[in-house]
C-alpha cells in the first residue's frame, strides 16, 4: 500500500513538473511570437527612418529584460541580437548622416540660386528699388541660415542619440 502511495505521489509530482514546463514553454513561445510581430514592424520602420530606432530600441531593451528566454531564443535563431544588432544601429547612424549631407548640399544649392536670382535682379537698380532688393537678399541669406540651424540642431540631437545607443 505504501509503495502504491509513493508511486502515485511520484506520478503527481512528475505530472506537475511536466505541466509547469509546458506552461513555461507556452509563455516563452507566446513571448517569441509577440516579439517577432512587434519588432518585425519596427525593423521595417527603422529602415525608412533612423529616428524610429530612438523609440523602438528602448522598448526592445525593456522587452529583453522582461522576457529574457524569448529574446535569447530569438538571438540564437537569428544569429544576432534581436531585433536591433549593433550593425543595424551603426547603419541607421550612417544613413542619418548621409541624409544630412545630402540635405545640406541641396539646401546650399537652393539658397545659392535664390541669392543669385536676387543679385541678378539688383543689377542696374538704384534708389528705393535697390534698397528693397538688398533687403530681399539679406532675407534670403537670413532664411538660409535659420533653416540650416534648425535642421543642424535636429541632425546633431538625433546623431548623438543614435550614437548613445551603441554604448
């Protein structure tokens, strides 16, 4: 009789252990599925706009702390840190810088043309007309500088924030 009771107890403990393992595996699988769904879309967003990384990366790190087993499995399955490995962050930073340089060149060309147009119109003007044309030229130069400073500030803030993600 004691032998039967011990066998029943062992069977119950084994069954409880199996149920706990099964429940743990289900939670892990659900976390993996949720992470893939959520951060798959985030990866696409980051490809389009590097600034998206500044929103998604902290969320990914918080999820990594909440669900370490799921993220470890995803890291192993992808062969890199899921969802944003160091290379993705570096690429986003490089892309952000390249976009800045492209904008900077276009901005300079646009305002050089605007200034040249006003200077061309100024030729031969005298009196009040010349004064107005000079004011327009100063306005073009001021506008150029103002817009440049705004965009440069945005560029620097974002570039620094992206760089901080690498540390």
